[in-house]
């Protein structure tokens, strides 16, 4: 027996230092809470160990129970070896074991709990101490190898690092042999690698099954998480009788009569006026009674006002289209939880499952605004100066003009009371053939823009001019793209039909040996993989769909016939008009020509009609009659 309980001053007495070793009873909670701060006497011949523990999450498990259990199992395992072993340090984390190694051990989730084990740090601190000359331990022990990491590549790297420094990694559920030093037996290594492979397979299989369940949940129209702003959560009795008896339910979405109009208003400002997130939030905050702000899942985090991030959440949520959508955010990502997934990874229901607030065309039009607004600020309210600190002059066509030679946006500048748009690439960013500085007078550009709008947009011959300018190749490309989308859609329908046939076979056929069931299950898994692949392909094709020129030829007739004077138009009305058309101007210095491009969409025509009425017309111009516009239409 090591140590003398009757002489607490004796350094050979491990109890003096709050130590745990193999031939003593398990520590009481008071002893565990006391922790360890004193060194161990090497002269006693005691092997020193450190405990490494981990719980996966802070919301599904109870670290105050799990970690003491893990420590207790390690103590019992060490009690069965002939050597005296003392646990002198405790390292544990509350985090996912699937994180990258450089992300491990730096979390603070453990601080939310009163865990009755002194903590010397996380797994990163353990590795750092193992590499130091004055480390306190000879071996590392955990309850099972998956507590070190759920990913085999990182768990084996940790094991290798410890072996490199002469430290054994032991697991309480594996055979323990301390006489061999840091080199384990080959059979033990094989056993560990098999367990690591099974552990990683188990996690991946659970993720796959969980994903399949969420996909079916989405297809059925059930909402996951908090109802989006603008909707109310309508409770549906749980389809499983046992859970229904427990009072559990599922939810579907129904429009909120107070907040749904706010969502429509946000999309209107975004599409018609091209406002940024912050500018929309400022407008909403002017009347919080009319535009009540959203409340986060944790009410303690509510700020009582709209923010740019809350506006962004509304503009990027496809559930407003009536479809149920899942997997927009990677909430279980071990490295960046909550990050937004690419749209190709979103899982959509095949059909609308709840009333829409905005249609798909409006949602896509709002998403398309962000790339066009990059590095562009929103205007101030009408009649007020722009508050930006660098704003001294008003540049009426700011943010619409791009230099064709370098593909960079041209900026406004004033010289000798004259307004220009200039381009001045610096250093190596200036391409060959690009002058050091390009200056384009605003007066000339406004005159050209006025002629373009009065001739090609609002003029009496605009429909004939547009039809004559449509390129046959563009038409063929647009038709080919539509045909490809339709072909992928037919493939998806066929895959779904084949899945349904296999499911009916499973229901109707007896299979005493299970052989047919296994084959059908593998085939169903293969079809489900193909189905997800085709859905992602369809989403990419829809995102990249070119505008169909024929739509613009049909839509342009709904615009008023009028003649505008853009130079005399109030600044805020001019910018609203340009934003409604998504105006872009590409200027070529060598030819001194500007190419004007506008988008014509059904949802913006009513706004254009209002702006044309409110804008001063040229003395020779008259306003034409307005027509009723179809609800849906595609930009061109």
C-alpha cells in the first residue's frame, strides 16, 4: 500500500493531494471538487495518469452525469491492473467529437454546468502538456476511444502524438497492459481500429437516416423550428399515437395577418427600390407598430427593433413561397454551426404545402439583387442629403456604370463644377490597353440614357425595336435550357415513381429469409441518392436559367408611352426608376459608346407606371394609357 493515511504530511500519501489511484476507493464528490494542484512524488513508484472525457452536446446530454460516469469507469479499469496508478489531472470538453483537430478543446460550453470534477483544460491543453518536459502524467485514459474523437483520422493522430512523446493512450473498455510501455499489442490496435471504424460508421449512418427522416418531414409540409416571421405555427396532432398521447404535436405554417403584409413590403422595397438590408431596417424601425420586429427563439436576445440581419433572414427564406424547405443552414456542422448551405443543397417539398406570401419569381428577383448591389450604398430618404461622410455631391447615375475595359464599377467625381464618372485601376489591376484614368461626363451620359429610355422603353416603336434586336442564338439557348430543365424534371418524376413501386413491393411481398428485402433496401438507397443528385442539378439549372427574350417583347407593351427628361427628374425618382429596371450601363472608352441594359419583369411594371406618372415629362411628351399586367413574368 502506498502512502500513510495517518500522516497527511507524508508526500507518499496521495489523499493529501486529492489524487485518485487504483487501490483506493473512488473519490467522494468533495474530494473530486477539491481537484489537484500539487506534484506527485516520483519516488513512490506510482504511475501517473490523466483522465480525458467528452460529451457531444450541451443540449442533448447532461455533462454533470456523463463526465463523472466516464471518470468512474476509468477508475474501475485502473483498479484492475497490478501497478499503482494515480489520476493526477482531468481534461474534458463539452463539444462535438467530429470537429477538426485544431478546433477541439477551445469551447466554453462546460462553463454552463457545475461539473463535480476539477478541470485542468480541454484536449488541446492535454496535448500541449504531453509534449512538455514537465508533464504530470505517464498515461492518458478515457472511457472509450470515441471520447477522443468521432473521426478516426483525428483520433489516430492524437494517439500518434502521445506515443511520440512516450505517453500511452488507454481506454477503459479495452484490455490494459502497462508493462509494455508506450507500445500497445497488435491485437489491441486491431480491436481499437475496428471500434473506431464502427463508431464513425454509426455516426454517418445516423446522419443519413436522420436526413431521410427530415426529407420526408419536409415533403409532408411540417415545419422544423420556429415559424418564420410572417407565419403562425398551426399545431397538428402527432401522427404517432404514443407521442400524441404524450401531448406532442407537429406544426404547419399559416399566414400571420399582422406580419405577413410586412414581409410583402420588405420584398417590395428590395425589388422596386433596390434597398440594402440596413436601409430597409431603418424604414421599418420608423413605425414599429405597423412593422412589428421579429422575436428570436431566445426572447432574452430580442433587441426590440429590426436589424440588417433580421431583414436578410426574411429576404433569404424560401418558405414564403409556400414550399416547405429544409437544410438551408448547417446547424450540425462541427466547425461552423449555423452557416448557410448553398441553394443546391436545400431540400424542397415537391408541391406547395402552405399558403404563400410571395411567389417564386419575387423570391428569386430579391435574391438576384445582392450581386448587383455589391459595394453600393442605399440612398437616403427623399429630400435629405446622403449621410455618408464622403458624400459632397450627388451623382445621379452612381453604381450603374461599369467600365468595359476592366469590368470595374465607375465612381462619381467633380472637377471644376462638372460631374464625371471615372475609372482609375491601380497597379497591376489595370489591364493592357486601359488608360491610366477614364473620365465620362455625366451630362453626356444622361442625354444618352434619356434617348434610350424615350426610344426603346417608353417610345411608340419600342415593341418592334425590341423584337428586331432579339438574337436567334439567344432564343435557341433559352429554349435549350428550358428543355434541359424539363428533362431533369421528368427524370425526377421517374425516380419517384420507381421508389413508390419498390415500396409497394416491400409492403405486399413476403420475404422469410430477408434476402429480397436487403436487395430492395439497397436499391431504394441508390434511387434516393440519384433523386437528391437530380434535385440539386435542377436547382442549379433553375438558378442559371437565362432570361427569355420573348417574355420581354410581350411585357414591354404594358409600359406607358411617354417622354421623360432624366436630367430634370428628381434624384430619388430617377434612382427608383433605374432600380425598377435594374439598369446597367457598360462604357467603352475606345469607342466612346455606352451599352444600356434593362430588365423588364411583370412584378415591377406597376411601380414603373407610378414613377412615369410622378416624373416630369419632356414638353413634347404625353402619358399613355396603362394596361393590366399579368401577375407573373420573367425578367429579360
